[in-house]
C-alpha cells in the first residue's frame, strides 16, 4: 500500500471532516501541528508522528491530477488534501488511507489511490509505535544518515510536492544529499529533475533484476556506508571503475516522440513597476498559441496563470530567491521552472521550459527566430539555448536511457552583444552567419545550429561558438 494518500473533493473539507479523518485511529490518539500550523500530525503514545496531513489546497488548474496521479478529479476547481504515513508502520498506512476515505466521503469526492482508501472504520492502533523522529523533522524524510536524507515515494510521478520541497531544503541545510527511492514504473517530473543536486543526491529506482539503479544514469546501486552508491565491478580500477548499467535502463524503443526545450535568462532593472513572467508567457504564446495554464511554488500547480500574482509573491520574498513551476493545458504538454533572483545586476529570471510532441506532430521550429526577437527587444533577454530531443510527449522523465538533446540555436541578447569588443558577436567561426534581431544600432543575434536529433555534432559547433564569444 502506498504511503501517500490524497483526497480530491469538490468542496473544501470543513473542520469537522478533518477532525473525523484524524480520529481514524480512535479518539485516544494525540494530535499536533508543525510547519507553522500548515501540517497536522496524528501521534503515537510517545508523541511521535504516525500520519502527517497537509492543509487542503485549492487546485484551479486543469490536468494536474491526471498528470501527476493518473486520477480523474472533480471539475476544476477542487480541493487536494494530502496525507503521508510514517514509513515502516503498517497500521500508519491504514490510518492514512482511512483518513483520505473519510475526507472523500464527507466532502463528496474521491481518494487516491482507490485501494488505499476503501474503509472508513476506526483503525486499531493500540500498542503500535513510530520510530523516533529524525533529526531533519520532516514528514517526507524516511531515513536519515550522516550522508543523505532518503525519501520513499510510491506514486506514478515523483513530483516536486510541498513535502519533497521541504525535504530538499532540510537536506541542504544539514549538508546532506537527498536520495529519492521509487518503485519500477515510476517517472520523474521535470521540475524534480531540474532541482536534484549533484552527488550524493540521486533518483533511486527499485528493480527486480539489479536491485536498485540510478534512474538518470542507469548505474547499479547498493546501500553502502549510509547511502545508495554505485556498484564497482571486480575488474574495475580507480581510473576506470566500470560501473555496471542496469538492464532495465537500457530497455528502450523508438516512439517518434520529441521535446522542444528552451532555456533562457532575462535581467530587469529592479523597479516597483516590474512584472515578472512576461518573457515566459511570450514563449508559451509563440509556440502554442495560448498562455500558460497555471503556476505554483510546488506540484500540483494550483493557481491560474497570473504574472501579477507571481510578481507579488516573488517581491514579498525578496531578497531571497523564489522558485516556481508553470504548466500548460492538457492538450499541449508543457512545463517550466522559473527562478527569480535579486542580484547586483537587477532581477534575474532563469527559465527552463519544454513542450512535448507526438510522432505525428511537428514542433513549430519556424517561429523560433521571431520568438527570440520578441524576447530580445521587449524582455531584456541575455541568452537563450534552443534544443530538440527524442523524448516523451508527456514530458515525464522515465527511468530509461533518453538521448541528449541537440542544439537548434543559440541567442545572444543586446546587452551581451554590446559588451563584446569589435565585431566578435557577428563574425563567428560557424559556416552560417547569425541572424540579426532588432535594430541595427542595438542588435541581438540568433545563431542557427544543425539541430538534427540523430547527429550530435551540433554540440561541437555550439562549443566552438561559445569559445569564440568568450574570446578563447
């Protein structure tokens, strides 16, 4: 049974519904709150958490329950109430399931997964006890060692939930890596992949044949010295460790699906009239004909797209950086991460964005130069990289080998061009001349690259271009 359960309801669970759910272990269970009251916990007799429940969240963006859970929710807007059971306590999982079942019953909704929420009867918990609360004190952390915090996620998609976001912060604050363990068949949200730090952090996939392997590299893993680490073959050396690759990671087949990836950075003067998100919306409209559908600071993205509200939140958190996830409508899969940072240069927006296309769909490559020009002339673009890759249309990251993208074009903004001496930005070692964007007196440049997914030589051209622009 999964350790996470979620109630999807057309109306907000009222206080009595939440209380009834929390009494699923009987009226003698202890209650507590954490995260400044945002999380309610059901405790054992020693005061240790059995089940942690987040405050209900109003989801106003279509397609999120389908994307992240494979579930059919009520019509938008609906309420998403999430509970997580303490690992290693079977009755805690039953408690979480009963909690979700009661909430769904009283608020006239459904629970995910259905098999975890079949009963609303009181769960007998006499005598059961949770393990001591870990030093990180995070509901999402299942195992804590000197090296890593381990999170077990038994969900269709490992998403950047509020639970997981807290675990990322707690691990970083304690100088630990974060290792996410999931069963076979689970995929990773691009939002998590974009934020997963380097070693010893990793995505660990359970596997029948090889035990465990890294879902992004395929390296076979074993639990050793307090963390999941790569297996070294007997004939390996320090210079050539010869780490085996899991057979499941190599089990791939061509589907014809592709992704168009856009990575760019803008820098704006710090001004009270500044509205963020305009460059991201421009890219979305140019490539899909519509604006983003929603945004949030975690997944699911729960708020309708609004640059004004996004700006207000970033401003309220300044000078600390703010991270956002932005999603598109179900008909055209699209997901972006946006990081807003206050720097000496102004307010920076760093965006990583991808759209998915089926085998019978053509990415709109012809609009890329025009899109780049709008960003350069209206949104203070500094640089942008456009790539095409063979990957899933739904944008989920599978625990299988996916080839790298190939560069379609690189774009250099006006300010970057002005900072270069002589005519270096225009005269490059590439065979194709750059396309000038904007006025002749203040140009930006669009550098076309081969962009053939079957030919990685475009990265050689890209490297030559970057070395030239840097004056190397």
